[in-house]
């Protein structure tokens, strides 16, 4: 009888041990899951904090830029403090560093007609784009072909221009797709357009942009860099050579030209026929600015790039903000 009782006790003890072991495993798993969700909550909290800090910094930068450019009516040159000195602002638990850069000097691809009901295209903007493509080194036939392919990609209709490409072309690719038939959403979209191979895109790199307005960008002659010489060439119907444009930019007086008139007096410009000039697209003021916003959280630095537009009123407003990945 005693033996049976001992056996029963032994069996009960074993059961208890098994239960305790299972509960320990469950407790460890629960603790692990809790620790993980705390970690996830913490990191998503940090991400949200970084994002809101960036938004706050971008708004603070808009007020700061408005204050600076209102005084000078947007007149800025490459030596301006705004472009050479970073600005540090306190934000949240840390600091935010802003570096403002000129963003007026680029060819606005949104000037190429793409809106609904404008399927005929805007000949002037397309011609300006062809001139720009010639100024970056394309021959005329290549420039016309690339311009028409972009125009077909963004225009609302499905009819193919002489050298263009519509659904018929894109549907015949190894991985078929369709033309967007809408304005570009990103410069990287060029990759999907017929003819815009890596070499072509490399030539356009840093010279083309997308701006909310359909107007062509007005260049600030006092912030143009040597690499941006083709933009100047395009404004003079390619009557100005790239080398002359570079020499001109290189000879710019310290602090910049006093005005567009002084620039137009330069020999290489002065001899160009008036109807080959697009003087209205030149200025000594900046219409777009970008700010790189570095936000430090712990060991991690997150960089955002904000685009700002200066209105006629002098107010500077945020157009867009994207996180930059390096
Ligand atoms: Ca189309």
C-alpha cells in the first residue's frame, strides 16, 4: 500500500515539475515578446519623434528663410552667408542643423505639357527642352527624339509623335508596361521612358528638376555653377557655346553682377541676336531653395531635404520634404 502511495506521489511530483517547466517556457516567451514590443514601440517612437522634429525644423526654416530673403528681395549670390553657413536650431531633445542651397538653377521638366486637354503640346516648351538637350551634348536628331518621347510620356493622349513612344512601344518590352500619360512625379521616372538610358540620364543629372509650377525655372545668374553652364546655353537658343557660358560664369565678379542688364552687356551675350535670347528667364534673385536638415537622435543622424519656393510677396513656403538615404 505504501509503495503505491509513493508511486502516486512520484507521479504527482513529475506532473508538477512538467507544469512548472512549461510555465517557465511560457513566461520566458512572454517576457521576450514583451521586450520585443517595447523595443518596436521605442524605435517607432524615435522615428515619429525624428519625423515631427524634421517637420518642425522645416517650418522654422521657412520662417527663417522668409525673414532673410524678404530683406534682400530674394537677391542672393554664391557667396551669400545663407549658402555658406549652416544654421543650427534647437529642437526637441537635441539640435537640428540646416544647410540651405540654391535650387533655382535647373530645367523644370514639368514645363513640358502633360496636363489633360493639352495633348497638342506646347511647342515653345518642347523647343526649349530640345535646346537644353543640345546644350548638354546631344545632336539635334537625338534631342528631338528624346523631347518627343518625354512629351508622349506626359501628354494625356495615345497618339505617337514622329519620334515619340506611346503604349505600343512600352507594351512590346520584355516586361510590358504603359506610358504614364500624366506629369512626372519624380525625376527618376525618366528611367522608364524610351531612349533615357543611363548615359542620357547621367548628362541630365543635377540639371533637371520638377517644380510645382508649369513655368520654366528662372535662373539666378549669380549662383550658377560651371556645371550648370548648359542651362544658360539653352536660354540663348544654343547661340552661346558651352565654353563661352563657362567662361562667363567663371568671370563673374565677386558678389555677382549688379543686375541682369550688367550681365547682358558682356561681349559673348551682347552679340547674340535679341530674338535668340530668353532674358525673362534670368534674374539675380532666387526662386527656389533647398535645405538639408540633419536631425541627430542618439548615434543616428537622419537627413531630410526640404524644397522651398519664394513667392513674389517674399514669403518662403515649404513645397516638399523627403528623407534622404545615402
Ligand atoms: Ca501620351
